[in-house]
C-alpha cells in the first residue's frame, strides 16, 4: 500500500461529480444533466499530489498566456500542438511533453 497524499479535485471540489452540465451533441437537442461523474478525478473527488501539481502548472501556463493576450489557438499554433491538446494541458489533464515546451526549437515545419 502506498500512502499517497491526495487533495480534493479542483474541478468538482471533491464531490466526484460535476453539474448541472449542458450537453451539446451537434444536431441533437441540447440536453441538461443533473450531474455527471467528474472526468478529472474519475468520480473519486480526489487527486494525487502529482495530478494537483500538473493542474497548478497548467493554470500558471494559462495565466501567462492570458497575460500575453494570446488566445488558446494562437498559443497552440506557436507551440505546434492542437488547441484541444493545449486545453488539456492547461487543465492538467495532459502533461506537457519536453518537445512542446514554449521556447524550444520545435520542428520548424
Ligand atoms: Zn473531480
């Protein structure tokens, strides 16, 4: 057994679920759900210290990007990644690969 330190999930505030949420499936009528299992903690309401650190790093990146007046799309383009991926990184869902670090050489297209 590892006694891993956990912290409450920042997205659901430790509830393990989020909601009410608005679901938009293209053409289908929009739908409201009372609550959904939180996808950021898989419904557990807890994050590991590592997950929390990643979220904090992502939030810092986002704050820096906003301070530069850069949109998600512009920043993603500059870093050579998709806006969806940058969004995940800023939310701490994905880790930033070393090659994606801002300021690195990149592949030069
Ligand atoms: Zn959560």
